[in-house]
C-alpha cells in the first residue's frame, strides 16, 4: 500500500475529527483514525538539530500542518482545546504501537512510559494524596506519609530523569527542607510546653 501524501493525511485527519465532533464525540474509532494520521504526519517532519522525526509535535512545520487539520475540521479554538487531550491520548498509544526506540522518544521530549501505565500511576497517587488529606488523618499520619513518599523517591534512579524533572525535584526539596524545619520547631515547642 502506498504511503499517504501529507495532503491526504491532513484531509483524512480533518475529516475524522470533524465527524467525531459532529457525532457527539463518542466514536473513539474516529479519534484513533485521526491519531494514526497525526502520528504519520509527525513522522514526516524532522527536527533540525538531529534529524529525528518530530514525535512530540514541536516543529513549526508540524504545528502548521496540525493547525491546518483543525482548520479543515471546522473546529473553533475552544473546541480544539477540549479535543487535544483526547486526541493526544490516542496519538501516544499510536506512537507506542510503532515501537519507536526509547532513546528516540526521549530525545524528542516524550517519556517512554505508556499512557495507560502513567494513568494508573496517577490514579494511585491521587488516591494516596486524597487519603493523606482526609479529615480523620492526623499530622502524624501525614508526616509518616511524607517520609514514605520521600523514601520511595530516593529509591528511584533519578540519574535517568530528564533535566526538567531534576529541576522540579530540586525545587520541591527546597520546600520540603523549609517545612521540615518549621515542623521540627513546632514539635520541639509542643514538647517543651
């Protein structure tokens, strides 16, 4: 089967998104079809600095192409904004299905972890955070919870994290140090009183 042209990919993705939006946004097969065309579009645009395909969708040429897709689909900016997360989920699943080397994904700014795995982790984290802030949770429970979270984070190999994650950890650790000092002082004051 011949590869679709960029024009055909743009037209097909726009048609699928238009039909998805007009159909009440329930037909995930249309989102999957659009995602396949979007990923193929990304594979056609290469990054200037290393020649890798633009898997993360950041080159100007790709952004112009995806803007044209949304324009042809007849979507207004608010509609595009609402659709991007749903489409992005399917784009990522499509990228994962291509079995692109993790190094190539990381080089283009994409975490090699599957979105379903990330979603499961996020739900578990959200549930743990909600439990930590439940009304019946005490300050002692929260301190133990924080210690366990830090122990978990310290056990991970942070040397493999992207620089932006390392920066976030550094900022968070500064805040943790401040709160630790404040809490330690409050405990000492309560013990003395």
